[in-house]
């Protein structure tokens, strides 16, 4: 039986500044050769260090992505960076709809859709983040919220079966809290996402990751689940020792 490809994505957020990002990237480039090519590793640095980090990591087969994009290519949009600009800087991936964008910056489902379309138009791979709040989960609305977010972002897209779209299930209540989602429940939510996407009949190659307080101690519990293709790691990915342990755990599981 063919092994599933494992996706290990690192969202550095604003944890590392320019110098720290480049030091980390150089250190990482020296050990990444230990990691199998069947493990797809992508790093999402802050915008200012993205190009230099990409130059270092691109040489060793690690991709880089944007944490956020604006949907128009150019114009009078102070402080924004377009998908085109990120593509020109070497980005192959971009996060879209991350819970911190939705809940801190009040990003709407409609804005997420515009950004997703911009990312796809530049032939980049979107990492569409979806997830429910603690209140929505407690009131039994989690499944419905996920479906609303997915349908808003994906309905009506014209794609082909080779186009890759990554969906990251990241329950809002698990982001940066240390309160990770139980692996069995994460597996159920991933199965739900797969079912919704299948029902929408979108021709694309979907992969589904888990994100939310992933660390070296719990990552294996997610990676062994059939419906979970990988993880989107936040704070633990910005600490070299914990990040290295996460990758080594993925490597160990890949060899089984």
C-alpha cells in the first residue's frame, strides 16, 4: 500500500523577527536532509524575512508561504501585500482565513473567498483555515459553522482534479491556548470536512491538516489518523528543538 504523504507546515506568525527567522532557517537547512522527501515541509515566515528565508530553505527542498494576502494585485491599499507580490517573491503557498485573521482582524467569509480566488489565480496553493469557537462547539454548532465556512470559500470554483487545495481544521479554542483538540474528535471533524467537500463535487486534490496547539508531545496522535494528512504548527514551530522533534516524529511514522 502506498504511503500517504505527510504535510508538516510551520506558521511562524510574529514569533520570530527578521534576524531570528534567518538564523532559524540557516540552522534548519543543516538538518533537513535527515527528513524524507515524502514529508512535505513548508514554512510561513513574517513578510520581511520571507524572501531570504525562501532562498535558504528553497535550496534544501523546503517551501515558503505567505501568512496573508490582499486580493487585488496593485493599488492604493496601504500596508497590504498582494498574492502576486508574494508569488513574485517565491511563495508557492498562502494561508487564508486563519482564525487570528477572522477573529482579531474581523476578516469575513466574503473576504476569505476573495483572497482564496486571488491565491488560486496566481497558481499558488491555498491553505484554507476553518474552525469553530468554543461557544459554537458548546452549543452544538461546530459542524454547521465548518460547512458554512467551506461553502462560502469553495462553492462555484472552477478547478481541475490536479489542482491542490489544502484545508486546515483549526478550532479557534485550540489556537495558542495549549488546549489541543482530542485526536479522535479531530479525525471526526476531518471526515466531516471530506464529506462536505465531496458533496460539493469540486474537482480538486484536497488535503486536510489539523492545527491547534500541536506540539512534539501530541503530533503523533494526529499523524496516525487516516483522515489527517498532516499538521499546521504554530508556536511550537518557532522553537527549534520542538520543531525538530515534530519533524523527527513525522519521519519515524513515515518509515513504519
